[in-house]
């Protein structure tokens, strides 16, 4: 059964109110009627079931039938992604969400070609958050990954707590093979750094390593920026979440 997103503030007592695009989709696309039961989630671990009792012009009212709250458990994966050219970031957001990312932090690096102004940054973030929501629903996740504000590489490094683990693949220097990593030593928050088309600079790699980042090799082949993060995420899922 299809799942629908609901803001927690729209759950009031024993009633749920669905508004805007979700209401339009339910009423005008799916053409659901009174009495139809829906599964919903709030993106923060809350899952609900409600029955449609009223269809209004821009709002649907449901009777709350069931609710449950689930705890988000570690490890937590954070993707620090240099913004690539064209619309490649759309694909990265979609696939990263499908692969279980918890947070995506778009960054500007020394070799990042894209340099959006404030207005364009807001438009990009809005689009990426819509893509993340769609991918969350498609993959039937109950936690909606966060898409953070666009920042500079150095700013992101400064904000990462010392208690986190950092991984950074690079073509500039030889890194540790993924099969040789001691996965048991990884902490609950793991930050994956993926560079732009031209890779990270030596200075950026040095800065990350001073923060404690592990330089890794992704094998003998050169992966595109939109592929590298997905490759690492798949391995992290296998090593740390498949038990």
C-alpha cells in the first residue's frame, strides 16, 4: 500500500489533516473516497493509519486509527557531496536516500564548478528535498533524510564532531583498500566525503586527514562523482547494517 507523508503538526488529537500536494494526489489523482484507509509517516519515526472522513478543497481529514513510534538506531551515514555539474545531484540525492543515507550535506570545494547564488541555492535545496521525500516514500523508509544547507568544504569539516568517523576516497593519493578497513572501529556517525569531477585538492585531503579522515581506495577503476558515493554506501550497508 502507498504511504503518505504527514507533518507532525497536522496530527491533532484523534484526527489527521493532509494538505497541499499530498491532498491533491490522494483526492484528484488516486481518487480516494471517504472510508479509505491510508498509511502515513512523519519522517521522524512516527507511522500512522487513518481513515478518510472528510474531503475538502485543499485538505483531507482522517480519523486516526493507529500510531506507532520507532527509534532511529545507529550507525548513521552522512554524505558530504561536492555539487557536480548539471543535474547530477538530483540522481545522487535519489539513490543515496534509497541506499539508506541519513543526511546529505552539499558542499563547495576548490574544484567545484557550480557556484550558485543565494536565490539559486534556495531553489536547489527545495528541489533536492522534494526528491528526498519522493525517494523516501518509494523505498518505504520511515525516517526522512535531512538535506543540509550548502556550505564550503572547510566549514563542514569544522562542524563535524570529533566523535565521528570520516572516510574520504581520492585519486590524488593512494588510500587503504576497503577490504582492509577495520569496520568494528567505526563510530555511530560516519561521514563520507565525495569530491567533484576534478577530485579534492591535496590541501583539502590534508585538511580532512588532520580531522581524522581515513583515506580510502575505491579500487582500480575511476568512478564518477555520482557513482562513488553510491558504491561506498552499498559497502557501508553490507559491513555495518546487514547483521
